[in-house]
C-alpha cells in the first residue's frame, strides 16, 4: 500500500463508482530488528535465530518496497557506557544551516530538490564521472538493482556531492550512496 504514494506523492482511493485523489508526499523513516530475537550481530548477546528464521523475518518486507527506500542503514547496538557519554557530534543548528544551504543550491541548479527529479532530469543533473559510473555499474550488477534503484542511488549521490560542495558527482560520492542503499538481503 505504501508503494504508490512513495513513488508518486499521491494516492487514489477507489470506492464503488467514485475515485478520489489525495496528496500523499511524505518522508518514510522506519526501523526494524535484524532478526526475530533482535540480537543478530550484537556485541554481547547471542542471536538464537536460525538462518531460515532470519530470512523469513527479513522477507516480510517486499523487494518492491525496499527498492523505493533510498537509504537503508544498519545501526548496531551501543554498549551502555557509550550511550551514557555526552555526544560529541555537530549541533543541530549547524546541520540545519548546511541542509538549508544545500537546498538553496538544488533550487538554484534545477528548480527542485534532488528527490523530486524525473528520469530525464536525473540524466541531466546527476551524471557521475567515469570512475563513479563504473562503480555504479558494478553495484547494479552485483546487487541486482532495478532501474529505479539505479536512479535513486544517483539522486542520493547528487545530494552527497551537494553536501560536500562539489559541482560534479565523483566516485567517492557514488560509493557512499551505494553504501546507503544496501538492502537487508544484499548484506
């Protein structure tokens, strides 16, 4: 049910002889455990799930839905001591300012955010250098990506390049985008 609004930004409800279109542009942020017991890959607790249980659990999310999720990141459990320490990262205000700056760059370059680019616009604004193209071609082959996956990775790479202040998409930007697109079944 999420595939249509994720792809198009609207949803059509059909009942009896009537149809209604509704805007449905949203950002999906989801989380799940790596396995049914939640401890696969945990540093101190042992996972008690069989490989079949893990595969069955992860296969509950359909491939077509995963294909529409641009960034899929595994976040390991942190030791208690590390959770209790003061965070040493950037402030939210600094990050927000950087995001605003990148948003302005995207609007100036193409009149919209990278995530809203059409296929033709991706070809125009998201062309990686030759090394990046080779990395992307290899990832498509080894990870069995669809055309949708390819285009979504390019849009993420364009955003990474924008955040780095780069005019062109380099191999490093493509490689980082690929790392964010690694589906559960590909790891």
